[in-house]
C-alpha cells in the first residue's frame, strides 16, 4: 500500500509540476485570460491527480472499484446537503468573525447573487473532477482510513497541500496565490488543507467510501471560496490574508468539535 501511495504521489507531483513550472509567470489571475498554451498546461497539471488515479487503478486492476465509488450517488439526503452546505457555512462563519474582529469588507457585489448557481456549476470542472478521483478515489483507500482516521487524514492532507506548491508563486491556483509567499502563508495553507482533509475523510467514511460525496464537498469548498472573493471585490491582499486566517481557525474548530463528538459517542457506546 505504501509503495502504491508513493508511486501515486511521485507521478502526480511530477506531471503537475512539469506542467506548472514553465507557466508560473504567464498564468493570469483569471486563468481564462491566459494564452491557450498556458491555460492548457495549467489544466493538465490540475487534472494530474485524477489522471494518475485512473491510470494506476487500471494498472493494478482496481479501476472498476474506483468507478463504482465515483458513481456511488446514493449517500442520503443528510450527507448530500452537508457536503453542499459545509463550504458556504465555513466561509460565512469566517466572514462573520472577521467583521466582528474589526475587519473591513468594502462594498458587496450584490449583482453576483443571481449567478451563484452558475458559479457552483462552473467550479465542478476545476477542482472536484480534476482531483478527487486521485485523492479520495485512489490514495485514501490505500490507508487504514476507518481505524486510523488521524493518520490517513494527515498523510493525504500533507500530500495534497505539497502538490499545490508551485502555484504558491503563481497569480492563481491556491488560496495564497498572488500574495507574498512566506513561511506563515505556507503554514496556514498546509493547516487549511490538512484540516479540510479530516472533513473529507469523515464524509468518505460515513458515505460508504463515496467519491461522489467527496466531489460534492470539494465543489462546496471551491465554489464558496470563489463566491466569497467575488462578493467582496474591494478587499486588498492583506485583508484577504487576514480573512483566510479566520477561515483556517473555523476549519479546525469544526474538526476538533467533530473529533470530540466522535470520541464522546465511542465512550458512551463502551459505557453502555
């Protein structure tokens, strides 16, 4: 299992980084404003986790299982709505705390409201489909993700965050792209991704290893981040970084609260 995960990590990072390094300086903040070659390499790199996940699944004879998990759409209404709503709720909580702490948002782009469903639809092709057949479809099942939740979540989270590394210096691609690359910003990004990885693992374990659920969750997170940035166009880079710090805190509050709830449930079950 470790050999498979190592091979997946090596091939995914190699493919993505080979695509991204030549275009770091030419990639525009709005990717579709980039030239066709830059845009093509950007998306090829973005789809590396899913491409490598599919290829290795076929090589190891696990492709049918991966596709079965991907199309496991019967996850229940409660999990369906959780996956779709957790992103908006996390960002809403972050914005609320940021404002309560004295942060400035500037003018709100209310004209975006009718376009929110369109943003959700458009965002599905960028992160969820490009990555989830790799991270949760191929990689996570290689780890003992049900019994060793913390270990599995941290390992996938670290790989997932590290994979983004070249885009730290680009104008887009990560939550810290376009801002000064410092030890603090990188540490915050790793904290956000690892914290998110716990949420993904929890959803994955409770939806019978449904990659479809992970795709919904990824869509919720990405679209909410995009909408948050579009809602407050007047925010400056340092303000967005401050807001991102609150977002990281909110993620870890949710993770720790969920962990405490699960621990209490197990404790009560043993006591019964």
